[in-house]
C-alpha cells in the first residue's frame, strides 16, 4: 500500500510541477474552483489539513498571485480565500491534465473493480476516523 501511495504521489507531483504548484495547492484550488471565497477553516476541514501547514501553503499561493485572502465582512475573525484571475485560469489548464492522469492510473481496472476499490478505501478511511 505504501509503495502504491508513493508511486501515485510521485507521478502526481511531477504532473503538478509543470504548473509550479504542489499537491496542497491543488487541494486548495480544487476547493475554491467548487466554491470561491471559502473560509480557511472550511478548506482545512475539507483537506483534513493542519491549519499551520495550510497557512504556509496559502501564503505561497498568495505570493504567486493564485489566491487572495480577505477578512469576512460579517465576522472579522474569519479569513476567506478567493481565487484571482490567474488562479481561476489554472482550472482550465490543470484539471484536464489531472483527469487524464486519473484515467491512466485507474485505466487498468474495470468499472466494477474501481467501484470496489473506492468502497474499500472509503471504509478504511472511516475506520481510521
């Protein structure tokens, strides 16, 4: 299992490196492409990511012009993350590449096998809590 995860991660990182983003950046961008302006806490929860690590990642993304942070207008304690034009434009470039990668990765499995694997992985994640 560890070897599979390492190989998948290495290939995924290689793909993302072409766009000068990390897997964490991919996760943040994916969250924002679904719903822009999310609170950092919501992103951390979705990605199951520690706040400090996420903050460092968002800082780097902000420096690169992919996102911007703003305080919530209603509750100033909440910081929200918004896509910039550059961050939004990356969706059209990166998502098709990732979809192709996922297709190649799981292409050796039948639809039934993919469904079984997905169910098993979900069950293991639930078990770990």
